[in-house]
C-alpha cells in the first residue's frame, strides 16, 4: 500500500527518478521471491541478463522492469 501511494505520487508530480526506483524495486522483489521459493525457479534468461546489463550502461533516464517472465520493459520519461 505504501509503495503504491509513493508510486502514484511520483507519477502525479513527474518525479521520474522516484518512479523508476519504485518500479524497479518492485520488479526485483518479485523475481527474488521466485528465486527463493521452494522449489526455486527463475524466469530470467541469458538474454534478459544481457539486456539489463546493456541498459546499465545507458546514460539517459529509464526504468527497467521484468514481467512475470523473461520480458524486459523499458520505461522512459
């Protein structure tokens, strides 16, 4: 609930950095849950990791999230 409130506030005020931090954290938490469940599983593929690594080298602002699968979603202001 708190994360949702903060996300809505970031969108309303145009605070892309806050939006990106929340969106990426939420995606990361979901995938870490998958990877620490019993039995553990992962949707991240080698291609997923390559895309995220590439994005880590990009200088412009973006948010990178993953759906409940290997698909990377890139959000830009």
